[in-house]
């Protein structure tokens, strides 16, 4: 994989109010084809014990908060995006799992974090 020197979204994304349950989420204004790289998100290291907003972290990436839209993508049991580590642990790549239509919310599966959070 070639080095990443610029971090930006490849599509016209924006944050908007989704619902009272979800609050804000990420929506695309453009069609996104399946298997497209949507965003490289730089991860900021945090001290999990001291960071009160840790709920915005990525499951499986301990002690990091994703920047850009990385911490705004909502959960779905039928996600249309997924995240992957790049060769640099501090950068997460978000990719489309299927074609995504304009004005559709982008969601990934939160994993075990989401299951344990909702058992309460």
C-alpha cells in the first residue's frame, strides 16, 4: 500500500440530524459504488480512563478516537460501510460494502461494543 499523505473524503459527505435516538449521522450527496474508499480517518490517541466521550471510539481500536467523519458513522445491523486498519495503526479506512445512493446514511457495524452497551 502506498503511503498516505493527504486525508480527505472521496465523496461529498456531510453530518446531519438523523433522529432523537441516533442524533447526528453521516449522509452522502453522491452515489458511492460498492468497494469504494469513502474516507481515511486519522485516529487520535486518548487515555480511555480520562476521556469521558470514549463512546465515540472504534471497536477493536483501543485508545483511539477517529477524526473526520470516523466518529459520526452510526451503527447498523445491515451496514453499508466497513472500516479497516491501514498499514498505519493510526489511520482507519472506511469502504462501501454495497452501492450507496445519494441522501443515504452511511453506517457500519459497531461490533461487540454495541452489543454490551445495549444489554443494560
